[in-house]
C-alpha cells in the first residue's frame, strides 16, 4: 500500500469520526428544539382562552416580567418535572408572584380545553402556597393555528407523535412590553437564576442564564445542587477539534510537498 493511499484512508477515517460527532446534533435539530429569539417581541394578535374561559390577547395581558411555560396538560413525560421545577423555584424565591412577576402556562395541544387548564391550576397553586396565584398564574389553551404561529414566534419547535408530543423543557421570560429576554432550559431552576431573569426582564435586558461555553462544559447536578464538569461532552468535542486540526495539517503538508516538488 502506497504512502498516499494510507493518507487517504486516514483522512476518510477522520471524516467518518467528524460525521458521527455531528450527526446526532443535526438529527435532533431537525425534529425539535428551542431556537432562541432574544429581543424579539411577542406578536400582538395571539388570542388564547384562559382557565376562566376568557379570551385573552396574550400581548395585552403582559403587564410585568412574565415567565411563560409551554407544556401540554396531559403530558406523560417531561412536562410534570418542568412544572414541578417551576413551582418549586417560585416557592423558594424571595420575589412575590403578582407583585414582581406573573406566569403564563400555555398548552401547545389544541385538543386540550379550559376545564383541564383549570384543574392543573388548582394543583399547582396548592404547591406554591404563596403569592397571587388566582390572578397572576394563568393557564391557557388555544386553537391549532394560534398555537402553531405562537410557537414559531418564540422559536419553540415540537413534534407530535400520535396523541403525545416530543418537546424540549424550557421556560421563557419576557419583559413587561412583551420582549423575549431569557430562556431557562431544563426542569430544575436555581432561585438566583430566576430572580436575575425577572429583574433583568423588568429592565428590558436580555441574555443567557450562563454563557454558552459554561452551559456546554457543565451540567447541573440537582441532587448535589452544583454544576459538574461534563467529561463525555467535552472529551468528544476535543476529539473532534483534534481530528479537524490533524486533517488541516495533512492538507497543508501535502500542498507544501507539491509546491516543493514543482519548484
């Protein structure tokens, strides 16, 4: 086997490694995800029905920094941990629901109706046990067209499979004038993160909870209540970077050899 053939095989092998590293990420993005729309405003023509059967223009209903949780009420999976995490951090926070902020929970299933939203509200209001849950935590349902348009507006993509949905677990925070200022990902939220998101939303400031680099390198351990270094993810990224650098070195080396042979 010639020296050139060995190099060709090596290059192809490295390309395979690169494709394997990227393929899961691309596949996930094609199906669902959150595509952050920071500094974009909630549209002024989204009308939902609240748990009291009132038709509500969502933009006009926002008067304070507002947390928006996108769920569906009969979800058998991640919606319950998301809502429990939200209720838990609201209970721990020293900010007051109704005075400092409000919460909108919106179902992205057009099959769900206000009675179901009403029952969910009763359950979660009991979990918090403080603040103005009656008027400041509102539960909405809507028609399929409004839901679809609103999901596009906030960059939230879901995938329906039968009667259920595959979807991310993310909270949005918007300013009093309806500007998207923060996305809080996951099902466990730190009181400090929530407080800063609400305060900054009140000031119209937008930004990530933590930098993208820290979010990539660290995962939050809810049991230990601390961030831990994500060895698997970081090592995979380092392997990918090393492979790309080695591939670039081979290409540059071959070009230089060709130039020296032609000289």
